[in-house]
C-alpha cells in the first residue's frame, strides 16, 4: 500500500511541530515554578 509521501512528510512535520510546542510549554512552566520556589 503506497501512501503519498508529501502527505506523510507534512503529517510528520505537523506532529513534530506540536511536539516542540508541548516541550516549549513544559519548559516555560518548569521555569516559572522554579522562579516561584526562590
């Protein structure tokens, strides 16, 4: 079963972008909590 490579590539790009955004939000929350502790 052959899938359109363009669709697969764009799908993984969107998935990777969402992953980066989630990591960024988590890092921001950790930084905020770290500042609150001090």
